[in-house]
C-alpha cells in the first residue's frame, strides 16, 4: 500500500477497561481498521491521565488494575478516515476522538 504525502492522523482516547462484544474496545477498533484496509494502527497505554470527569487514572504500584488511559493512533487518507468514523461513532461511548492533517515522510514494508 502506498500513502500519499498528505494524510490524516486519527486519535481515539478511551479507557483500558472499555469493552465491546466481550473484547477490549481498543482491540475491536484495531481489528476493524485492519478489516477496512487502513494503513496502520497503534495502541498506546498511558501510565496516568484524566478525562471529562477529571478522575485520575494511574499505574501506581498498589493500583495496577485501574482503568488506564489508552490511545489508538490510525493514519490514512482523509477519505479512508471518513469511512471509519461511523464505526467509531457506534462503538466509542465515552472518550475523545481527534483528527489532524499530517505529512507522511515514509511508509514502507517489504
């Protein structure tokens, strides 16, 4: 797959404990992105954060099972991101979704 020089970065901020159909929501989002042939997705697990309710989520030693913040980053063309948004509208009940224009420097695979 070849990406044009201009693209978009989609970021989905959710909680690690968010689920859909018995699976982690972040896993379902990545699998759907792959199914829709998006260029790539990465899941990042935060060690601390807070959201709309201002409740702190932290990876302190005594609280390892807390609902840590998770960010899914997806890069592709504007058109493909537009096709993906309706799925996110259905499955992300709480969280934040952002998108921004990016310049792709290199995207290669063997």
